[in-house]
């Protein structure tokens, strides 16, 4: 096939994807959300032979690329725009985004990473779709100087006008960019960042006496569908909007990508997670413990240890057929889960031990260990079963409060090649793809069950 034919086919596919999103957005009851890591100019290498030469050194380069990014965003006109690696340290660029997005009807919220890293987050919501109730900033103050934004908004689209005035039409929106896993020890820190976000969201809901409401978690999660963060969020009832739209399972990690990192590897790391008010979820602390034990077990399996071998490894030099707290800590140290700045804290270790020592007698016997070893398998099974739930309007039971929820109507990644698991060499807008999801509101019973 010639270059011209390939170009025509590429344009046709692009138009089909864009038309699908545009058609969905035209529905006045729908809302759309775009997440995009726009690659801060201070990180973008211009010359591979000179790693110190960055795009930020040449104004014409970074200005032209960001104007193109804004052109795309304003053409798409999503209800919600979540950007990561936004160059908050450059006043001129900040003013350009404020001006162009503001003129288009967006309300903009910016948050810099701590310790003057230079980049940060920008979240913009369109005034035709939402009224701002509250805005919060979450500073992790951790190894990676990461941050998150939380917006509490009220939907003001025509969909809400057909319902009773006392029905809540509110959403929580989170935008974040998690730590890049430069080595295996940082995987725990990334998992901890997600835990902090969910703790903060839960705390915000309790402080404001909010009943369950839809939650959108947007951003660059720096981890794929095979990772611990993905499984942790799934255990909390969240679904990947893109995978839902395309009916992909948790095993379909290879079917799409959204990032080519500085090592040249391609993977899917950009997500818009949705949690509806009627989704089943586990207790947050319990899920966190299971997620850490999953990492624990993963390390043991990498060492080719069976269940019996793993128990013997934990017992170490203990004379009895049980694991002591000191043996447990020593195993955590050998697996590189403690003993460094991003390892488990003393409080986290104690919480894990209490979760393992079910009867509270100070040791973990073989029966209790088997429960730990198999817990993550049951966790994954629970997640698989949740996927079969219907997205249709729930019947409203007597005494159950009615609230708004969302179904995933459509989702598109751009450039379109990434939807086939490939990265186009001629794409230069960013090292990430842009993800846009269209949601259709529906009414459901506010009956989220905590297992």
C-alpha cells in the first residue's frame, strides 16, 4: 500500500473517532472529560545527543506546540479538561492558557508541584455544564513532590431540569499525576499516593456530610492495567472508562497504549476512572492492606517461591510453626518493602500485621498465612464479577435516596494509532496520547455497599 493510501486511511480513521466524540457531545444531556499529559517544555528533550537541551530553551518551540495543544482542546470543547505536566512556572504560558480557555467559557484551576519543580496540574471545567461548589488542593509532600486537585461541582445541564429539585446532581473530579516508577521500590510509593487520594476524598465526603456521588479520577497514573494501582482502584469499585467503552477486560492491557516514556517503552498509563454511587466497594483500609500484601506475594513469586516455601521464608529461624512479628519485618526488609525512604512506615507495618494476625495472639500461623496468600486472588475475583453489573438505570426502592450516576457512552484516544497498541513516529504534540470520554447521566439509587 502506498504512502498516499495509508495517509487517506489514517485521516478516515481519525475523522471517524472525532465524529463519534463530536456526535456524543452534541447531546445536551452528556458531559465529556479529557485528560492529557502535555509534556512540560522543561522536560521535553529537543536533541537526543544533548540531554540538557530542552524545549524550554527556545520560546518558539514551546509556544508553537502549546498553541497547537490549545487548538485541539478548544476544538474538542470537553466539559472537563485535566492537564498534567502543565508548565506553571512560566507566567507567559500560564496567561496564554488562562486567556484562551477563559474566553472559551472555562473556569481554570492550577496547582504547582511542591519544591518548585516547575510543572503541575491544570483543571478546567466549562461554565455551561458546571457550577463550582468547592475546590481543594492535596499536597502529598512525598518523595516525588506530587499533588492532586479535587473539584466538587454541580451539574447544570438540561438533564437536571427534568427531575425534582431535591435530587443531587453533584460530582467529585480529581486530577493527578503519580510518581514515575524509576525502580521497583517506588511502586509502593505510587500505591500510597492513590491511597492518600482516596482517603482525602472519603474525608471530604464525611466532613461535608455527602452521600455517595459519582467520582471521576483523571490523570497520568504512571502504571498500566497490569500494575498494583490498577487492581487497587478496581477493588474500590472504579472502572476504567476507556476499557468500559470498548468492552475490554482486565486482561486486555496490550490492546491500547497512551504513553511512550523516555526509555522508549510504550504502555497505557492515562485513565479516567469512574465510580458510580451504586458500585460495590471494599473498606478502604482493607483494600490498601490487600494491595500491599499483593505486592508482597508478587515479590515472593518472582523468587519462584510456592505457598509452602513462602511460609517457610517468613518463619525464618523460628522454632515453631508460625511467623513472628520480627520475622515478618525481616521478610519485608528482604523484599525491599521497608528500610528506605519510600518503604512502609512503622504504623503501616503494624496495620498490616494486625490484618494478618486475625486472632490477635501475636503470631501468624499457617491457617492465617493461607488467608493472606489467597486474599488477593479472591480480591481479583471480586473485581472480575463487578464488571458484569448493568449500566442501566437502577430501580428506585422505597427509602433509598435517588442520585445521579453516569454510563460511559464513548471514549477515544488520539492519535488513533495508540488504540491499536502502536505509537506513531510522526506524533510530536506530547509523549502522551489525549484521552476523551463522553458520559451520559442516568438516575440510580444511592445504595453503594461496602463489603
